[in-house]
């Protein structure tokens, strides 16, 4: 986004700096421990809401995140991806753990009750809904990866259409701003 003065955009993603979000939700990780986003302070955190049976958006997003972390080199150790399931009925802790390990063993999976999931989604204005498909269902959901800085402040929204290099550039920009 450009300022009125004609400045170049600082970020490739959506600049959400200064957006006030109540990130007080509590979810469980794949080991059953209660977690909040505050647990990840000190890291740059990419948060994505999805579900394991997603045929396209979720796996593509996770591949991009893993590639971006690798491309950051040593700085990749400062980045965490947190995947929040919007399908807690089917996405068990064991399935979530195994699924995320296929992309990166350091990815964190969180899940909760239907009520906890709604609260987490509401905190970031994430939309999701079950859509019947014959004898089963799919889940339509927001396809944005939210990036928090090391202080826990919401800074960016990365669109699904953005490339790995966009993630890398924006994460490097955030890291430079905080160094």
C-alpha cells in the first residue's frame, strides 16, 4: 500500500501495522498443551487457518511457508508457522501433527472446541463455514496468512496468490525494522 505522498510500498503483503486485535484465545497444540500466541513472542509468527482435508489452498500455503523459512537461511530459525484448524471435528491432534510434519517438523498445529475455534477466528476476522458435499463436507475459509512481529504485534496479511519471495522480502523487512 502506498501513502498519499507517493512513497513506495514497504511490504508486498497487506500492511496491518497498528491494527488492534484481541489475541486472547486459547487453543491446544498437538501434545494437548494449552497455547496462546503470546507463547511465541520473540519469534516472527505466521498464522494460517485451514483444515487437513483442504485440497488446494492449505497445502499450497504450507509449502510456501516452508520454502520461505528455508530461503531466509539462518533467519528462518526466528520464524514459526502456526496452523489453526477450522475443522476440529475431523482434525485430530495426531492427524494434525503428522500432516504438518510432512511440510516442516517445526510447524505448530493448534485446535480447539468449536467455540474456541470461533473465538480464534473472530480475533483475526477470519471467515470459515462448513459446506455440505454429498455425504461429507468441505470448509470454505479465509486464505490469508497473518504475520506477527517478534513483539506479538499483527503486521501483515499475505494473500494466497503471493509468492515465496514476497514472504521472504516482507519477513526480512520486519526483521530489519526490529534490529
